C-alpha cells in the first residue's frame, strides 16, 4: 500500500510581528540635536524662540506617549508660524506622532510636506523612510515602493530596512522570487531593526519552495541571534516542521517537545506535525492519539481532512482495518486528492481482506468520480492486477494502459507497463507487449528486478514478432548484465533460439549447450537439448547430431519432438551416405509414435522423408499405404493427392496425370481439387500438350474462381498460350474472368498482369498504356512503383535510354524502399555503364550497396561499382568492391557469376601491377570450375598473361583449350584465335599460325578481326 503523507507544504500565512512604524531609538532627542543646525540658518527672533519652545513641548509629550496632545500642539505651531519660519521639526514630529495613533494619512501628508519644503534637511532620509511605511499602510504601494527605492538609490541609513520593506511588499503580491532576492539583500550588511523579519521572510519563501535545509539555516539564525523576537517561537516551530519534511522526524519531535505554543495557530500546527512525525516513524498508536486530539481540539481546521487521512493510515498500519475503513469513509464524499486516496486505501484494505468484489467497487467509484486525481493511477493499476489474476487480460490491458499512459509521474507507472506487457503477451499481441516491456527498461532503474525481467521479456517478444536481431541485442544484454538473474536460464535459451533464427548457428549451439549444462532443472532444458542436436545438424556435424538426437530421445522419450528427432537422425544418416541406417530409422518412426494420430503422422513424415531423399517410388508407396491404413482419416484425400503430386515432383508427368485423374474421380469434394487441376495443367505443359494444359488451367478459373491457386493458373495459361504463340489471348481470358468474378482479384493486380502479358509479348507501347492507366486509376496501389518500373523497362527495350533512366530515377526517389526501386536502381546503373556515364553509374551502384545490402543483386552492384571505378582510374575502390564480392557468403556458391567475374577483373589489376603469379592463381580458380563464358574470358586473359611472362607453353595450353572447348562464346574465342595465331608466330610455327588465322577468317562475323587475320596471313606468306 502507499502512504499519502500529509507532510506536504501547507501554505501557512507569513507571520510578521506587529510593528510600530518606527522602533523608538531616541528620535525626539535626534530632533533636538538638529535644532542648532536649524538656528544657524536664520536670526534669533522672539517668534523663533516660540517655535522652538513649542517643538520642545511636543517632543516631551511624544516621549510621554501623549500623541494626540502632541499632534494638536504641533498643528497649532505650524498654523501660527509666520511666513518664512522653518517648521521642519514640527513636521518631522508629526510623521511620528500621527503614525503612533494610526493616523496614517496625516502622517503621510506631513512626510510629503517635509520632503517638499526641506529636501536637503539631514532628516530627509528618515522622513522618506517614514513616508514609505505610512504609504504602505495607506495601501499606496506605488508611493511606498518609490520611497524605499529612493532610499536605496541614495544609499541612506535605512537602505537595509528599505530592502526589507520592498521584499515584504513583493511577498504580499506573490512575487516570491523577487521577495526572496530583496530579503536576502537586506541581510547582506549589518543587522537592522527588521533583520529578524527579513530572516523569517526569506526562510518562509525557501520553505515553500522545498529548500528545507536553506530555510532551516535562516530560521536557526533567527532563533539564536534574536531569542527575544516575536518571531522566535514561530521560527522554532518552522524548524521542526522543516526537519519533519526533510525526513528527520526524531529531531523534529525533540524540537517540538521543547516548544510552548502561545497561539491557537501555533498549537494547531505543532499538534499536526507531531502526529505526522510519529506516523512516519511507525509509532502509530501515538499518532492515532495525536490525530484524535487534533480532531477534538480543532474541528474547524483546514487540516481536518489531512488529519483524518493520517488517522486512517495509522489505523491501517495498526491492522485496525474496520476503524481505518470508517475513517477513510469520512473523506470519500469530497472531490479532492484526499478523497481519491481514501477510496484507494479502502479498496487496498478490501484486497488485503480478500474481498475482491468490494475492492473493485471502491476502486471503480474512485476512477469514475475522480479519474485523474492522485491515487487514481494506483486504483487503475490495482484493477488491472485483479483482472490479470482473473485472466481477464483484455480488461487488465485497459486499466493498466490508463495507468501507464495517462499518469506519466505515477510511482506505479513502471509496474503498470510491466503487467501491461504481460497482458499483451497473454493476448498474443507481441508487438504491443514488446513496446510495453521496452518502456519499463527505459523508465526504470537497471537494479530493479522488474526492469531486468522486462529486458528478458522484451527480447522474447521481439523473437515472437520476428525481429531476431533486436531480440538478440536485448537477450545478450540480459545474459551479460544479469548472470545470476532469476530468468537467466530462460533468457539464455531464447538467446539461442533468436541466434538460430538469425542464422548464427554456431553461437546458438553454444547457448543451447549452456542451458543443458548449467540449469538441469530448467523448464527449457529439453528444448535446449533438442536445439543442440538441431544446430549440429544445421552445421553439417551429422555424426555429432546423431549422438545428440539420441541423447535427447533417451532423456525425454515422451517429448513431442521425439518423432522429429528420429526423422532428423535418419536425415543425418542419409547425408553420411549410410542409407541402410537412414531407412531403418525412418521406418522406426511408426513404432516410436505408437498408435492413432501419432502413428499416422509418423507415416506422413516417413513419406516426406522419402520425398526429401528423392526416393519418389517409396514415397508414393508410403502415401498409398496411408490411404489404405487410414481410409476414414480427414487427411486421406491429402494422401491421395500427394501420390500424384509426388510423381510430379519426381518428373514423371505421365504417372502424375494417371494418379491425379484417379484422385479427381475418387474425391469429388476434396479441397485439393483445384491444386490437382493446376498440377495436371503443368504436367501436360511439360509434355508439350499446351492445348490440353490450357484446358486444365481454364478449369481452375471456371470451377474454383476463389481458390488461392487461381493466380498461378493464370500464369500457367499465359505460358501455355505464349508457347502456342497466342500470348495476347491471355488478356481476353483474364478480362472475362474479372467480369465474371469482379471481387475475386484486385483490379490493380489484374491490370498489372495484363500489362505484363503485353510486355512479355514485345508489345511495349500497349504495355506502357496499361501500366500508365494503373498508375492513374489506382494511385494508392502498392503496384504503382512496379508499374513505373515496367514503364522504364519498356522504354529501355524500345531504345529510349534517356527516358528509361529518367523513369528509373523517379522510382528510386519516390518509392525508395520498394522492390521496384531496387530493380530500377540496378537497371539505371547498368544503363549508365552502357552510356559510358561511369561517374553516375558508380554512384548508383554504390547507392544500391547502401540501401539494398541484403539483396540478391548485391554482388552485381558491387561488380558494377568496381568496373566503373576501374574506368575512372580509382583502382583502390575497384579492388575493394571486387574483394567484397569474392569474400562474401555468396562466394561459397560456385555458380555465382559475379564472384568469378570479380576474380577476372581483379586478375587484370594484378597483371597491370606486375603481380602476375597472383593474377594467374586467381584465374585458375575460375577456369578449373566453370564451363561458361566466364571461363572463356578467364582462359583468354590467362593466355595473354602467360605470354607476357614468356610462359609460352602455358599460354599455348590455355589458348588451345579456349578455342577448342568454348566455341559457343565467340566474343572470347575469336580474340583467342588471334592471340593463338600470334603465339604460333612467336614459336615460329608458321603453318599452325596460318591455319589458326584462317579458322578465324572462316568463322568470325567481326570485320575488324577478319581483316587483321587476313593481313597477318599475307605477311606470313611474304616472309616465306
């Protein structure tokens, strides 16, 4: 439960002692001492003596406290004064006497007259000060402020007091920042008559701002330096309150015990904070007594509701639940934060008592009446927890989301986000769960168990949504930062799973093994053991995987993965070419699986295994056996269809046709019938019976227009028609299908397909108009980018290269992340290479490597960037790109043409750099494996390099192999014949040279090569 402490800053009124305008400091004597100065200025006359004597008499009356008589006497003196008389002293005394009897306006008037008539009088500063105070009393703030400001400007004797009065006025106007600044300034110099007031004022402001330590220092100064001040007791009280607010409750209580309050206000505050401090120290019995006394003594206090809440809290902590509920109930009718807190505490008590229904009623009342008060967040959170425990996850989600999203400062926000994540996970909304857990990690402290658990759970959620790299990052962080965490075994397992899905198989094996070895009681140990075997299998460590699968089977014989493990063991034997063991293991599956559906499934897996082994006859027999053994199975039609489909996979189209036609006769209601029609179409297509194939494809469209196979059937009939040179008919068939089934296929998709048909038949103009219609009619279609790409391709094939490039540029800039942008960028780069715009071509190729680094075209782009760089003289960049291709994962695939083309280009560079041995070594890896034009190019280059280093026999061998074995690639064999003839000349074998040149003349269509060969023959004949 959460304590809603009342130790908050209660706005107490600023306590300022009652003041006379001026503390008496012998001012009348001060007046008398000034008389000689006044007398020097004028001749001594009888009238002057009368004015002086009257002033002395008034001074004596003021000293006696007979202010009204003094005022009357002074006014008579002034009224009877002759023109030119100096009555500054009577005016000065009037500013004091009037103020003492609260005749503030006459006092202010006297001060104004004095300053008007005698601005240079030495007493003008004191009168200015008095004018400020009386103007303040008259609520003339502007005149008061101007008076005090003038004193400060002139740096008079009352400067520090003036700062205090300005501070006091600022505080009264709630300009507390200015008030604090002015009060602190008044304390900078020597003590003055209002130093205690300034100390109290500055401390009061700091206390209200929560700067308890600074406020305490000032209160302490007041108590120590001005123990007789009227404010000393209030300062001591505030010291105790500040200590309580700062958490120093023992010190506060000690100080409180030494105080004897004189006013009800002081007694009320003292009693309140005594109760609060006792409650904070866990002395709830004492607190209950003090709270009760407060309510009895001060029933009308503004603090009554806070006291009732404190009383309820202490009763709750004392396990007086009934009393606590009754006390809290007295607060619930309000509309403030205490009402919300009371309702929450009632609900919390009811949860503790196990009265969930009553708790929900209380909490619902809170969030209905006071949805955004303090403790509303706690109420929403508890309601969410209650619904979560009841497995009402959707309701839990709703309440927890309010807590987490609408109360950013809530102390239960992290807890709410965590349980919100678990609720989403239970609802299988893994993306929302991941976000919720990520908020816990971001907002919380890494040492909080909720944060570490959320980090683990976020990793699992990322795994579920397929974001394996991010899952690896979170789970790896958990495993490294919390090696002794509560979820370490599960986090390690899921890290292995994510690594496996991400293709990092060797590291996945490592973490699976850790789970198996380190946590024998983990609930994921069986899956981890299975994972070890699988990762070994994936790494082609077949012998080790057999051992691991067998260990898994022996350890967990009833696990659901046992059948799969047996099959994978059989696969491992097959890859080791131990076929007898493989077959025996496959056939043991049925025995392991037992009877019923498991045995049936085992037979299915055995058939699939035979298919994987490409033992199609045995696969077919296994499917036949399934049909016989399980004639009432709801999958029997699946097995019957699989017989024909298996023959199709095995390339036996005739048997495919026989079995699938039988299937269609025997299973008229099967869901696989459209698939059978389509496969029959493909089988007849493979046999060259295009018309028959077309008929089967049409049957899919006519009889099963809603089947997912329709799209494939349309493609099939398109190819069948193209094979019969009737390609455009496909457009009409598609149009008819759409008319009959208007909602079956998306209109934009059909339009696009029509455009592709015309495009594939070389009708680029018609295709262009259809693609542009799609763009205009369906601007939001995801196919728009592909349509623009096809428009560009049509322009390219029509020879309009510049427009093609412009169109490709549009696709790349407008649809930057689409597949069409990928294709457009690589096509644009290749066109620019063709146009010999090598700088832009290189830029396009390099942009492709940045945007589409995982694309299957990445090596093509790197190769293009390398070739363009080579032409531009940037050999280092060229080498870098070629090496990236050669060192890429794709280089493991010997069929990757760009890997070997990069080797050829790299060899040319090495040759130019006189690294001929390295060049020849790189080329050898091409010529030894390939039998295509790349090998022909490599042989031609090897012949040239070997000739350049005078290895004539090696050159002869490579050039003869080129010209004899690679005649299908004249672009390399014809230059090779010229090179070979030149080599024969170098070997002085004129006859073979002439024969070679003549062969070139007879076969080439290149006029330049023919003329060169003829010239060489003529030259050789002349030499004879």
